[in-house]
C-alpha cells in the first residue's frame, strides 16, 4: 500500500518489527489505513457522518483488522501458543472498540470523538500490542515453524499386505 498520507497517527518506524514478515506487513498496512483515516478526518474539518470517504476508510481498517486477527488467532491455536487465549481476547476487544467507534461515527458524526479514539486509544494500543503480544507470538510461531511436522503414521508395505491378507474371505486365504 502506498503511503500518501500527510499526517502521522501511527509511525511504526521506531519499532524493530517482529520476526515474521507477514506480521510486519500486516502492521504496516494497518498503520497506513489508520493514517489515511486520520488524514481524511482532519481534512473534513469537523466531519460529517455521511462523508463516504471516512466511512469507507473505517470499513477498510475494520476489514483488514478482522482478517489479520483471524489469521493470527488460527496460527496461535494451531501451534498451541500458550498465551493464545489472552492474545485472542485482546484482539476481540480491540476489534469490538473499532466497530463501536464506527457505529458512534455513523450515529453521532462526532469528529472529535473519532479523533480521540484514533489518537488516544487505537494508535497507542497498536504499538503496545506489537511490542507486548505480537513480538512474543511471532517468535513462538517462527520457532515452531522450524520444527519439522510430525510425519503421519505410515504403514509399511508388509503391514499393508498383512492387513489385506487377514481381511480376505477364508475361501481365498485357504482358511
């Protein structure tokens, strides 16, 4: 995604990132979408809940966030990450707050309230979440990916032959 915003709500450059490139890419997309939303809100000079660009921008941020959280949640569960329940709960709460901010925007059209949510809640939450939660989860998942998957139980040709012999009717096996 091209960075065309003029205001910076979220700047991830001071962060070193996490060990999984897919997470870093998702974080950068999130920051770009949030920064675009912030730019639109500032440019609207007070905002209007019927401002399609702002609503569309919120919707894009919600969509990206929901998809990324779903991916992360499945990876943590699949790999039995010990802190998955807490991490997943934090994802649920963050997405719920984002959806609530959208709903308040559409019903009240309060640009100051949306600005407050973006600057005082969402932006600090993302940086904190990356450093506290995603960095640890990413290290765990990356280490787990390095461990070869356990091979499926493989029957040897002789075991398969013996199994098929024992399943033959007595008239064919000479019993």
